[in-house]
């Protein structure tokens, strides 16, 4: 497989459940991102990992817990979510930029449609 | 704080028309700007990336321009087709790791 792959594509969970979203990239990138996309809102950056270290945590509630075991894999662990957390969760990857050459192109997965009931 | 605006929010055109989508941003200190396409319920597909030192990029029927000083980018789609129907998003890379997205332009091309 090529590109950025997310599983599962759809997930329905109760408010007391624990589940995880998985993202895998086959592009040789070393930065990975979690975004949340809610209806009629711009994409919201949740977490960024660069070289397997978390470099950005955009004021996300602790019921969302990211994990990046290596540069190819990214997880988002979910527990005790609320109905307002229902959204499309998108994973992306890029190459860590340097100040000399600037930023690189980001590639996205197909997303996980999460519904919290 | 960087803000990205896309106008119009929605656009409906007959097949074959040339069209322009607009993206504006408030802080001109950007690394690059990237245009994406998103089909309903799907992820984002990268269309074009313009580095801050570039003025435009072309791919097939798509041409994107960047005017950093005025905080604007345009995506030009030539000879539109029904398959072009989607939401088009622009994102500016502003600061370390920060891709800031606009709310998108929802395009419908009528056969």
C-alpha cells in the first residue's frame, strides 16, 4: 500500500467505551498529524509528532490520547468521549522541514468517521 | 494569529466553464500554501503546493498562484467537468508544523 492509510473507516462507540484509531504512512515521512473535521468548521489541528516526539498539542481534551511508536505509525486512543466529539478524524504526514528549504507537502488519509452515541 | 478565508463558500457552474477559487490569509509570513480537494466523507487529496518563493504552480487543468505580499492565492480550473465537483481547501503553513486551513469552497459542476 502507498500513501496514508487510516483504520477503521467508520466507528460507532458509546460514551463509556475505549477505542483506538490507527494511521500508517508509507511515504518515508517523519512528521505525522491528527486533525478533527466537524461540520461547517475548518480542520482543527489536534496533535503533531515529529521524529516520534510530540511537538504540538493543540489544547485537546485528555479523553484523546495520541501515541507514535515509530515514524510510520500513529494512534489516537479514545475514552469516555462525548457526543460532540463525533466528527471525521484525519491523519496526515509530511517531511519535517528545515528553515533552509521550508515546509513540505502534506498527505492525508481517508479519515475515520467517528460517531459517539 | 493566522486566519485563512475562502470565497466563495459555494459555487455552481455549468460544465466547460473556467473558474477561479480564492484564498486569503492574514499573515504573509508563510512557508508554503497547499491546495486540496475533498470529496464528501473522504480525506483530502493534495492538488498543488506553492513554496513561498514561487508565484505559481500548474498541474493539468489546474493553476495556482500566490501573492504573499497581498495575502492571496487563487486556484484556476480550466474547462470544468462534473468530476471536478468537490470541496476545495487551501492551507497555509505558518509557523512550525502548522497547516492552517480555510473552510473551503464547495464546487458543483453541472453536466
